[in-house]
């Protein structure tokens, strides 16, 4: 696989480079002065580890780079490195992400701010490696913050945000950035690489405070609390997740001030929604073909738009309520599935419907399953999605349906 | 309580019981069974390593029975790790400390890193991660496997370390099958020593020989890099005997030749304690029956089971390339070229 990190002079000036989503994350690792990272091969996320390895080999950054014997070890290694105060990075994809699942679960339980990427990939059998969001989404209930990127630039920016927000003492939770396999991990775009000085302003030093595991602070981490204290502790995690919302907003504002990027809202990216009547809602790179379709349909007079979700956890419920209640109908596109769920819809579809349930006036919300296994969302499919969304308007019950898009009969 | 505050730049060998550090770093607060030998291993382990130590413990009795909230017995910093993650816990902690010291983010000093696991966590589930760790020679960490020969915490189920024929809750003795468990115990320290030539220290010990064990822990930490110590720990609950006999059973396991004590330092194998005396012919190996008859888990053994057990242990001493350590023999036609002396050890001439 051709990952090429173009050598650039080590001067502290903002530069622009053509790079893939994986390479952009590797640059973020360098800028964040990560201490420990652990790698294990699985496509497509491992492009990051390849790019990072080159940066290390060429002396561009100083990181303990451990090639682990499997994903479980990979995630355990960074979890423990984090507990002694290291800033860490890790990642995986698809079945590799699932191989690490135990470690992923306890990392959140321990409130250790590990930063990971999940290069979204289908779960193998019956034989598929293209993008699909069920890997990341499997951890949605565990206390991981889950942002999703659309572009390589956003991947880098979200990574810097991830350490800032995850390591913030009010939050102290792990973050896993969703990157669509191939469409983002391995597609090149122009990326602005910020200066080290600006990143240092944005990203304070990692400080675990009195939770640091060190002989000078001889604490016992994860004693048996059992039924006696577990609920109180789970509730603290819940409070941390709630606080993450405002911490993200705060970091987003600071990021915009320093780097001039990030859009109006930290949580939602709206495209041509000012006068829109029908919108689609989704996350990741599917926004790109949908934007093309919107421009085309608008020429034909359709008032259509897109709302892209940037953080799935914490789920920005109020922002979503405020945004989506303006429209007649919303088509939620899931690049995932949740077999046997309400109305046989995707994960995002049911989350959005749940968020809007108590509104007096709510749009029809109809579900779409599209682009599984890395299938491209082509323009006829996009048109189909908008047509079905429009047809569902006015009849709230017609949203109790989930359409599979672009499937052979 | 008084805790030494000096660093552990050097950990000298302990000359005898009187030379053992007075300070206790694993204190009251735990609730292991009476006579729990694994708890004694924990105590000796941190006594030997001193206060500038971080301990990581995988799930099992030494986690569940040891770290009840509010009553931790650990004076040193301690953190839980997952059942199969002791190797990774050791590695991640050691890597974290190393890079933070290199970058000047924490004070430069020697901090001992010890990750422990049970036989289930270490010999079964976590073996791969321990093996990986033993190849990362740039990190200083010790993995200690405390072997009570079962998944004890979950109610005594058989593991790859449960001895041949023993009754566990997964291998009861019934009217149709007298023996449910017929696999021979996996040779963990021997396999790890053979397979990880860059690990500077791998040893087998037993808390019944406390000074020997503490010295093994110290040597492992002193030599540095990734190291491994495996202890055999009598467990009254799992082995079914009165708690007052734990030490005695530890002695018997070694004296019957079932659990050889040794260390491999920089690739050189060195028998220790009674194991050395047996090998030198200064001490007679006791029949395994002496050991088996003291434990309820072997109470169902018929004569042929005892014979099989004895036969396999005899093979460890008469046929293995290195008695109790390296399990294969060399083909007859190759013994001359490889200069293998097939006489029992005590009849061989020492150089
Ligand atoms: C991944 C996983 N599987 C199973 C368990 C259940 N479990 C908890 S403790 C334990 C026993 C571990 O046995 P061992 O490592 O020998 O330690 P011991 O309890 O004997 O001290 C098991 C199986 C677990 N905690 N994690
Ligand atoms: S079951 Fe065995 S290992 Fe566990 S606490 Fe009791 S004696 Fe110790
Ligand atoms: Mg055990």
C-alpha cells in the first residue's frame, strides 16, 4: 500500500500538503507529542501506523512505538501506559476492533483518556472489508466519545480535539475517531498542517492528577467495588459524558480561534439547509455524494439539504432537536445495521427518532441503509433517498420504515 | 507504618532469613483463604522488590480476594489488568515510564514494574502476550505467574496447569469416568526460557522456599529487561487439604521432583534448592505418592493412576534433555555428535 508522507522541512510554519486521512492522523500524533502508541496490522486503519512509523524512523517524532501481538494486547498496552501518565494513541478496524473489545470496555470504565481511531470496516464474513460503521458503533454504550470525520483535514483536527477533550479532567474518557475505510483513510486531500506553537497553545500537557499510578502516589486502581459502589461510579461516568458536551463546545471555539476552521457548530455540519424542506442526516464520508446530489436536485428546484453528525457520542440531542424540527421530513442514512431493532432500522435512525420523540411538532423520520461493506453511494441512489424522504413527509407513520438502498432484488 | 523511601537502584541478594527486609508492602486487608500460598507469594514479591514498585494484577484470586474497596492490602501502587493481559500490562507500564523519563516528564529513577497473573491468566489466556513481552528487551518488567493449578477464583476449574487426573469442578470423578482430566501439565517456564533467548531471567520458584523465591524476584528485577518467574502455590481450597499443610505440600512438590526449582540467567540454566541436591544425587527423590495422597483432588486415584503419574515424573528426570526444564530427548544417533551424556545427572562427571 502506498502511504507516502512527503518529507517536509522542520520549520514551524503552517503548510499545506496532499495527504490521506491516515497520514493526517499521523501528523496529529506528531503535533500532540504522543508518548506511547501500539500497532497491529489490519486494513484500513493501519495506514496511520505505517505513516507514523516513517515519521519515527526519520526522526520527526519521539514515541514509544510498540508492535503488539494482537489487538487485545495493543489496547491493553496503551491503557496501562496511559495510567502512568503517558499520552497515547492506538487504533484498529473491523474484526481487529472486536478482538480488542475487552480492553476497549475497561478503558472507558477506568476513565483513561486513550485516543484511538477506528478505520471503519465491515466485520469480515461472509467476506467484506470495505467501510461500515458497526465496528465503532459497537462501543457506543460504554463511555467512549465517538466523533466521525468527513475529510482528511477534519480527521487531523478531530484528533487534536480528541486529546484536548478526552484528557480534560472534567471528562477523562477515551475517544475513538471514526474514519471511513478507503473513502477517507486512503483518499488524498489537501490538508493544512498547523504550527507546533499553535498546537501547543491548544493542547495542554496531559496530567492525570491524583489518579496517576506512581510510587509517589501509591493508589489502588480498580479495587472491587461491586454492588456497593458501582452505581455511584457509573453515574460519575455518565456525568463525565454529559460534561463532555460543553467541553467539546469550548474546545471547538478555541480551535476556531486558533486555526480558523471547524464550522459553526462543533456537533453538526449543515449543508444548504437554510430554506430546505427535506434533508438527509448521516455521518462520515457519505456526505460527499449527498452534497453532489443536493446541488443537482436544487437546480431542479427541490429544497433539499444535508445535516452531518460530527459527534455520535456524546449524542448532541438538543442540537439535533433544534435542527431537525425545522424540516418536513428527514431521511436518516445508516452505514450500519441493527438487526431486529425497532422498525428494523439502523443505529442512527433509532437514535434520532428517540431524540425527537417528545417534540409536539416533529418531522417524519424515515430510515435508509446504504453503502454497506464499502459500496459506493451513487447518484441514482442519492436521488432515490431524497425521493423517498419527500414522499414520507406529512405522514409521520410512513417513517416507521427502513429502506435498503441500491440493493439487487 | 514505616516504608523505606530509598530507591531500588540495587537489590542485593538476601543471605538468609535474618537478611529479609522488615517492611511489609502487602499488608492486612485481603481476604484470601487460610493457608493461601499465593497470598504469601504476593507478600514475598513486594518485600523483595521494595517500595519503588508498581504492581499490575490480572483477574483471579489475587485480585478478587485481595482488593476489596476501602481495604486494599497494597502499600505500593497497584492496578488491575484483564485476565489475559499481564504481559501487556507490564509492557505498557514499563514503556510509559521509560518514555516519560526520557522526555523529562517524570523524574528519572528506577521503578520496578511487576505484573502478576494466575495459571489461567498466564499459562492459558495470556500466554501469547507474555511471550511477546519477553521479546521486548528494551523494557524493564517482570511477569510473575502464581500457579495454584486451577482457575481458583471462579470455583476451581481445570487449567493447562492442573496436574494429570486432578479433580476440579470441570473434571469431577464419576462412575463412568474416573479421570476427566488427562492432559499433562504444560511446562511454562521451560517453554518460555527456550523460546525467548533475549530474556535475561526466567525462573521457577515456590514460596515454601521463601528466600530462594525472593532472591529470584530480585535477580529478575536487577538484571532487567523483560523477565519471568513462575511459582507453584499450594491452594487448600482447590487442592483439598487442611490449610496448615501448605508449606509442607510446597516442599513435597519439589522433593518428589514434580516441581523443579531452577533459573535461567542469560541463557544459563541453574538448578536451585533441593532440586539441585536431587540432581547431584545428594538427596533422594521422594515417590510422588507422598505428595498425591495428601490432597483430596487425587483421592480417586487408582494404583494405575499413581503409576502413570510416577512414570511421567520419572521421565522428567531420566529422559528430558535438561531434567524438569527441557522436555525432549535427543535421537540416539545424534547423542554422540551433540555430546549428550545419557547417564542420570548424579552419575555424570562434573567438569
Ligand atoms: C476474559 C475473562 N474471561 C473469564 C473471566 C472469569 N474469571 C475471573 S477470575 C478467573 C480465574 C482465573 O484463574 P487464574 O488466572 O488461574 O487465577 P486464580 O483465580 O486461580 O488465582 C476467571 C476465569 C474473566 N475475568 N475474564
Ligand atoms: S482458592 Fe486458593 S488461591 Fe484462591 S484464595 Fe483460596 S487458597 Fe488462595
Ligand atoms: Mg489459578
